[in-house]
C-alpha cells in the first residue's frame, strides 16, 4: 500500500432536468473535444460543495440555483491516471431560474436538452457514470477507472502473507 494521503481533484456536476429532458454541454476544449457532459467544474479552495456547484452552473449556463436547492444524487470516485484521482459530486437542481445560455464559448461548443432515454452516445465516461448512477438510482457511489487496481483491494482484504519460518512448539 502507498502510505501517501490521496489528494483528489474535487468536481461538482449539476443535473438540470426539465421533465424527461436533461441539459448537457458539448466540450470545446482539448479534454473531450466535441463530446457531451453535464455542466461541471472544479471546487475552489475553501468553497462549500453546493456553493461551488451553483457557481459553476451560473458561470457555464447563466442558470441561477440556490445552493439549498441542490440535492446530492451520486458520487463518482474516478481514477484518471496514476497521478490524478477525482471525486465528482453530482447534484440535481430541484428549483432553478433562467434560460440556459452558453456562457463559455471558448470551452463549450453548445448546450442542448436531451431526453433521458435518448442520451448521446459520445458522453464523456466519467460524468456518464454519475449521470447513469442518478438515473438508475444505483446506490449513490460509483468507482470508475479502478479495475486495474482491483487486485490490490483483494490483497488488502486477504491480509498480509503468512509468516514463514519454524513451526511454533508447544511448551
């Protein structure tokens, strides 16, 4: 085991739902160019989760939500690579105001509403896992990208290897 304390990036994702439609944004930056995801962003140092989620939603879409109207619906612990882990908190906006408008055209190619059963195939995997966890109501936590690390978990569960050496004698 690595004794270093994990320092994951903390992301917030906001699910805007209008009946059976969800708002998605199409990436325009280098990460996931042209692919879809939820309005999201990194939490700022010293910022509460719901406040950060409300800020990111406003910055990206112009939509206003009171942080008290953000309901935590899923968490994703994402293994991005050997140096970066992320924890994504997915919130559903239960009340909001404003019409979504692309506020960051340098980072986002556009915003579009999709029916929950007709989502685009090119969703970015990490936010897709959180969105599907929400839609399927599957327990609240998804560990994504950790498959290559599963053997370590099994080793931890089985405990340290048995010591070798002379058999103990009764005495």
